[in-house]
C-alpha cells in the first residue's frame, strides 16, 4: 500500500496545475441562457484542445496523451479543483470516443475521433426512453432497413434525458433492429446525424428550472449502414462499453466538487459560529468522513482496475455513496444557512435542487443496490413475472 | 498510488485467515465463550508466530513491521472473534511503545511482543476504569485519563475486579488505581491513542466482514415463500448497505494505518475518521446480520451474536462514533483556522 504519487504522476499533476493557473476560462456568462453557457464551454474545450488537455486519457495516436488511469483521475481531480467547467463535448470525450476506440472500424475512428476532441462536432447520448429507464434493454425505438436503399436505416422512436442534444451533431443511439430476438439481442448501436428534420429536440425543463436535458422525437430519421457501431444486433454490448466509461473518469471530478461544496459549507458554518455547535458539528464531521471515504474508495477502485483490468461493479458503491452524500450535504446547508439558502438564483438553492437528480441519473440507487447485491455479493435475483 | 497490499502483506493475511479458520472455528469460539475462558492454546500458538509483536520495534523484541501489518492481523482476529487477548495486548504495547520511557519499553515490551505477558488498556475517571478488556489476566495495564494523561501499572499495583460483559469472548474487569500507583507515560500519548484507535477500527472491519459473509450465506440458503430470502430486495438491499458500511470502514481504517506509518501529520484526523466510521459500521452491520437471520439470529445457538457483542464493546472502546466525530469537527475547525490565518 502506497498512497503517494510517483514522480511521473506528480509531474503530470504539476504540469496540468501550472497550465490551469495560467489559463482560466472566460468568466461564466451571467445571462444569455443555455446557449451562452454552451458557447462558453465550447470555447474552453478548444483551449484545452490546443494545449493537448482535452482528453489526456486518449491514446496518442488519437490525439490524447496516453495517460494512465491514475493520471486520468489526477486530470479530473485538477479540473475539479480549478473549478473550471467541463468541456462542452464531455459525452463525446468520455463516452463516445472510448466506445469507438473499442468497437469502431478504422474508418469510423478516423472520421469521428478528431472532431470530438476539437469540439467541432458535439455528441449526445440516445439511450433512455420514456418507457425504458433502468430497464434500458426494453427500449422501443425501431430501426428498419429502407427497402429502397438497403444500405440505409429508417429510425422512429423517442429518447429522453439527452443532454446537449440541441448542440449535437452526433447521437449515440441504441435502437431495436430485430423485433423477434430476445430483448438484449435485438439492439444495434448507431451514430445518428442530428442535423435532419426527422429529429426534433425539445428541452426538458427540470426541477431546478433550467433545461440541462432534452427529449428527442425521431420520425423516420435516416442513418447509413456505415454508421452502425460494433455490428448489427450487437448494440447491448457496445452500449455497456459506453456505460462502463460513464462513471470511470467523471467520478473523480464529482468527488472533488463534493469536497469543495463541503469546504464551502464548513466555512459558512464557521462564519456563523456553528462549527463547534453540536447540532451541526456531528453532521459536518460525518460528511467529511463520507467525502474522504468516497475519495479513498474511488482510488481503491482505480488500483483494482489497474491491477485486474476492468473497473469492477464496486464502482456502484462509490456512485451510491456520492449521490446520497451530496443530498445530505445540501440539506444540511439549508439547515445551517437558513431559508435564504433557498432563494432562487443562489448557488445553494441550485445545488440543493440539482442534488435530487443524483440518486436517479447514471443508475438509480435502487438499481445500484441490485448490482451490488447480485454482482458483488452474489445474491440470487428475484424472477419477476414478465 | 497503490491501494493494494504488498505480496508480503497478502501472505500475512492469507496465512492468518487459514490458521484461524482452522484454530478458531465457531464451535471452538463458542466453547471458550460459554466457559468464559481465553483460548490459551491458540494464544500460545499466535505468540510463537510473533503476532502480538508484529508492530513492536525489533530492538524491543518485536517484528518491527508496520501498522498496516498489525491491522491485517486485527481484522482477521475480528473476523474470527477469536477468544484471545490480542487486541488489549497490542493496545497496551502501542501506548507503552509510543509514550513510554526507554526503561518502561525495556521493562514491558519484550514480554508483550512475545505474548508471554498480556496487557490491557482502559479509560479511567479519577483512577477507575469501569470496564477494561483483558484486564483479569493482564500483567500490565495502561490507564488513560480523560485529559489524555496515561500511566502504566503492573497488574498488582491496581485493584482488578473481574466483571462479566455482554461479550464473553474476552475477559473484562474494573480497574482501580490510587493516585501514586504506576508510572506516568510521559511521551506521545495522543500518538499512541491514535494508533490504538486504528487497531480497534481494523478489528471492527473484520467483524463487519464476517457478519456480512455469514449473512450472505444464510440468505442464499434460507427459503420462505419458495425462494431464497436473499432474492427479496428488502433483504438484498440491506445486504448491499452492509457492504457499503463495511467498505467505508475498511477504506478509512486502511488510510489511517497507512498514515500511522507514512504520513503521521494526518494521523489524528485519519484515526478519528476510522474509529467513527468503523464503530458505526460495526454496530449497523452486525445488527443487520441479526435482522437478516430472522428468528434464528436472535438465538444463542446462532453464532452471529458473538460478532454483534464484540462490535458493541469495540465501538465503545476509546470513544464511540459521536465522540470521534466531535474530535474530527475540532480538527476541521483548526484546519480552517490555520488556512484562514495562513
């Protein structure tokens, strides 16, 4: 056991920290809405890209730095610590790119990877549907070959929780291509061009009042055969690759954000002279323990991944603990700061409401518990009547 | 960055688990617990293997390994609920080693490291510690007062009154000593206490681990309404929660053991975190274990209550979760003060 960083890892951190110190993003736009915010993040990604910091975990042949998993975790820790925004094309960088690297053809990699990195083409994720949330494999969006043009697919269906869809060129779309096959087997993974009239994007207003996500209405959209990723009927496996990448990197950045939020809360408690008030000290200390546990468990998961290859299902524990802790933290913030923390427009009111989504997005806590029970503890699965 | 054990550490863990699976089988633990006796044979065997002295410096008669290695053994002995005075002996040795004078170390550590003498550690108010694990058979007792002063006593210098606790896998006693009895430990008492907290936390992690293991085995086996009860989410989600608590405790205890050896500046914070997390986890996980075992879990015949009982005593030892969270809050306030004045 050695919880220090190697000289190479430290050099990596120092270089990035140095660069971030000298290269701050423009101030966050105060108004101009979603579009201004997106442009701000896109411009920031371009600066990261120019300096070779958009996706250090990507192999050098695709424009990354070939960073190790530990270095990649350091990258997200530093991004979090510097309080800079996530790159506009985070889904392309973290999910789409790595999925293509595993399943894409050489032509697909050559065509799609460079513009992901440079933010020329933004990606979004078309997985969830109104009737297919936790039970993703039950999705109904259909793709059929066009009888007139057999090298084209016609897609019809509806997707939901698609963040950044209005800015996206490509959608990672999972659709049913075989109605007869068993539910996990009839799926295919496509790259769908968002710039066609058959795809309508409608913002989905969430409880915070903003629209981070969208609904997609797809009515006979066209996708060429060349945009199938990983083969027809293999969509579930390809989708799992995307989902496996979902938590790996981002987790470190989220954990640092949680830490910063707790530091802010501890400072707020201290300002009010409440840090040694037993009503709050106990809860703050518990949050500190949880934050540290999340950090330690995330690093432990990384060690396991480096030793044994893939990240294990234990990552579910970290996501579960993180989401629950963020909710407790923001609730305690309201207790400590008082009702003014709930004033619209304050960061605490936003954090408080946004945290409610944490136990749902990226795997609900209930599904995570199932994963832990079945795949870590080996408990039997209850057979539900179909 | 490497969170894993070294090959040597894994070897220690494997050897310990295999040995205890053989020598501290549940029926043997039960036999000694019911008779209220220490397993002298097992203790002799562990002593011959040098376990009690694993973290004691070589020139004091120990093996000179680190707190991580000690934590591995504590965890395995916690898993086994072994009826031996290992924990109280290493707690006493830890305080003497870190806070004792050269003479005190010379006098006591060799015997403790070799397991020839056993020790005990109690928290006293005005010279009396109400419940001290291992005290009835200890030759050396360390008493810590609430102001974090400590002294070391030969057993005959104190009044030791055996008392039965809910955990019969270890002996317990009230220890009382006059003001002038024993010798003060004038060195780094807080550092010794922090290291003691890490050892207790590690034992608690082992208790959690075993309670979860027994529970998983049971709920896979036990059928109601025609299916294993572990298939019900009310049960399986409870088990998932047990794992989460166990892993939280494990992460913080490992970190604390590592800081004790490699980053002592962070030890006070890490030790408080570990003891708070492990105390809560052990109480919750062992309680859940009884609940998930259903009626059988409440019987004397099922072994899960030994874990539950040990969890209670260890959780209360040297301060419970709330006390350590209060300690942690004070440390955080201090860090904040330091960072705003810096």
